[in-house]
């Protein structure tokens, strides 16, 4: 007999919160009829200063099936939170979730840049990636490195050896879900191995809080600079060199709200 749900939630507080956040965002997107093209990660929009999409794309999903699949895998991977004895645990989970969200999104954009500029593959200008799979694949990889003997359970019916799960899942999703982002999932795996092998290390509460502060600042600044949302207390003043804008704070006023529609772009990828 399995553990009661409330007990598992108690054992996986961070995972449960993230699942709640992703579910609430999905509900809001559906209720407001927001198109994935307005929250997803896209190369051209990133060039226009929409860096906030690295965050919104990770926590947004375009269908209930997309959401359930990602959250089911994430729930199984939440075992990381209870592995303090192996140097993992809740703090490790929170610290490196931040790293996975930012670095996997940045790696996706970097890969798009190389494919477009170096190999002239203009298709990747039209691709919009959305979903939490980059982070899911990252944690799958970290667990494969740290605890290769464990199993990954999906939907309670499918069990995969965790040591092979990242690449098995990468191949499976690429075949079964044509829209699945191969590059997005592969980016999560690469960052996951970098963390698991210790190439990316040293995160603690100080660096995590500092990183979170910068994420919030850049998120708000890019919303303001791109004209997506007007924070009246942030004023960007023109300077001689436009590549170095100055930032000031002014009294709050009535800001314009984010205007979104449901018309998607030509291409999309699920991550």
C-alpha cells in the first residue's frame, strides 16, 4: 500500500509547490485564452529584449496532457528532496532548479543562434518553446548520476531505470510527440550532467538568493524595456550609448496592462 498523498506532499514540499504553480499558470492561461506565442521562448523575441520569456516559457503549458505528463514525471523525481544523506535534499533541489531554469533556457537560445547564424536554418526563428520539460530532463539526469540504481515511475504504470531514463525519454518523446522539443530536452540533459558531475557546483543559500534577486530584476526590467508591461516605478532614460540604458525609480502611477491574444506563431515546440 502506498503512502497517503498528504504524507508524500509533506516529503516533497518544493516539488508540490512547483506543481501547484505550473497548474495555476496553466489554469490562468486557459481562462484568459492566452496564446503560447505570448509566453513561449522564441529566438526573434529574445533579440527584441523579451528575456522574461525564459521564465514564463518554463512554467507555462499549452494543454492539460502536456501539463500532466511533465508534472507526473516531476512528481516522481521529487524523491531528490528526501535524499539529504546523498548530499541532495530540499535546499539542493531549490538551488539547482533555479540553475536548470535559467541555463537550459539560455542554452536553447544559444543553440538556436548557432543553427540560424552558422548553418542558416531559418526554421528555428519560427520555433516557440514552452513547458517545464527542460527542468524535468535535468533532474532526471542528475538523479541518474547521483542514484543510478533507482527507478523513474510515470503515471504509476511505467517504470524506467533512472540510469537510462534521460535518453530513453528523449527518444520516446521525439518519436511519440512530433512537437516535442529535442533541443530543449537535450539542453536540460546537458545542464543536468554538468550539475551531476560537479562541473556546476557551489550553490548555497547566499548565491541562490542573489541569483533569484537578479532573475526578478532582469525579468521586470526586460518586461519594461520590451514594452510588454509598464512598471511605472522603473524609468529607462535614453543615453548616448543605447546599449547601456540607465535605470531609475519614479513614483508609481497607473501602468498599462499586459495585452495578450490567442493567435499562435507558425511553429511551436513542447518542452
